[in-house]
């Protein structure tokens, strides 16, 4: 029931449909069913031990007071060094803002850039919170339908074609959720040029950077100093519950973003920041790279297995930990497919309706965030379910 005291914007924010799947999965588990969870978008590995130990040490040392609003200077410097080692980029640490998760970074960027009535182009399908943050600030999410032919990405020529009189910026994702595809160097260079031409902002979600498999996945920061780039300690670094991310901003945007951060968050979590300092140690990176290798092995097992089971995967994911599979030829819409698969075979996956409007009922997202043996079991269960639909 709606309440007239609630702001009208709340009605425009859609719930995660996967939560219905998750709730039913928990109900079935409580009843004794064996459920294979492939619906949740977080790594199944525990946070690396050096990070946990650094967090414990920070707590034991009483490092629990506010940090500066933009984060610990030593962590901002460590992230700058990380860009230098992994991308060959020289990013001034003063341009790096530590945030309360990538969502905190997106909130700050949207508060700075989005005005009532201003349009922001973004890909459909895409991560749902992106469009919701735009709506929260009165903007218009201008979703552009993208298919396998466009690598499920909003490409520069398509953005040029879809630009509207009120369009003010672009929101990109590489690697993307739910499809795992990446924007290449030519794409990113084209977007940098388009932004100059249109006097527009470019906001790029790079939270799955680092989780790529044999493809070149450059950062937008290699092509312009004027982009706003969001990253996170959640995915590659495996710190989902620590709620820590960062935003790299143009030099002129740092002061207004600091003002917003002071008012919206005061500061990010101090113990989490001290823990994150250990994320860049050689021993931690060795663990994280081993986990990345395991994700690639999972993808390489699950991709052919799901195709053999009867799902259609038109684009091989180059990053993240998702497969975006078409199921429209099987006679069920996405949400029905997911709920029946869960109830009949005990496999939990995400309906495509969580990720936009374009052919959303034709797709499902499968997360390979379970060990290889469980993924093999899941593929066999999915094959059995699809065979019954035949």
C-alpha cells in the first residue's frame, strides 16, 4: 500500500526480482532441499586472509575513528600504485576518493552530475541500480537496447545515434553485469571523443576490472582525465561485506565531491580501509590471481555445459562471473523459468527482468560463484529440466 507521505520517486524504483528467487530458495533449503546458488552476484571465496588479519589488527589498535571524508591518504596512494602496476597509468592519488562501496561512489557521482530532466544514456541490459540512481536525482535513464551484435554494450556509434536533446552524459560498464562483455580500446577512445563533442560527462563502472579472462580490458582512465571511474573492493578483491569502493574523478570535481561526501557519508569505514591496505600486498595478489584462474576454469566448464543443456549463449563472457543465456526458445518467460528451475531442480539463477526491458523475459543470468563440482551438478540439473520442457 502506498503512503502519500512517501516521495513519488520511491514508486519509480523497482525491487530486485531475484529476491523472490532467493526467498524461495531459502524456504526450500529450510525444508531440506539441496539448492545450488547461482543467483547472487558476489564471489563465493572468503576474503583473503591477509586482508582479514589487517582488519583485525586495525580493530585491536583502536583504529575506529573517522578518517578524512575522501579516505585514508595511504589507501588512495595504494590505489594509485595499483593503477600504475596493472594499467601503466599515472593517476594522482588526490583524484581518488574512497567510498562506502561502489554504490557510494555512484551516489556521489550522480549527485554531482545528474539534474532534474537531464538524460543519461546507458545499455539495456545493465545493472539495475545504475538507472535507479539516475532517477533518484530526477534524471532520465535513457536505456539503449543492445544485443549480442553489439556485444551487449552501448557502443560509441550507437550512443551518437541515440543522443537526445536532453542527453547530458553516458553511463558505461566494463566488464558488464549481467553479460560479462568488455569495452575495448577503440570503444573507450570513441566515448572520450564523443564526450568532448557533446560536452557530456562519462561515468564508467569498472567494478569487475581484474576479473577478466584473456582479453584486453583497459580502463577509461587511459583515454581521458575527464571521466568518472567507479571501482570496488567487492569483486576482484572479494570484500563484498566490507562495503568499500572508490571513485576516480577529474581534478576539478574533487572539491565538490568532497563536500558531498562530507554531508552524505562523513567518511568511509575506517577499519575496512585499513584492511584494504593489505589487498595490494604481493601475498594477497597471489591469492586473488589464483581465484581469478578458478573463475576462468568455472566459466570454461559451464559455458559449453549450458550450451549442451539447451541454453543459447551468444556472447562468451570476457570478464566478471556471469553467463547471460537466452531461454526464449524454451516456451517460458524468464521469471517462470527461474522459479520452476528452482522448485523442480534446486538451481537458483536470476531472471533477465532484473536487468532492463529489452528482451528481458528472453534471458537469464547464471553466476558461476560455486565450486566446479557444484557447477557440474547444476548443469546436469538444468539439462534435465530443459529436456522436460522439450
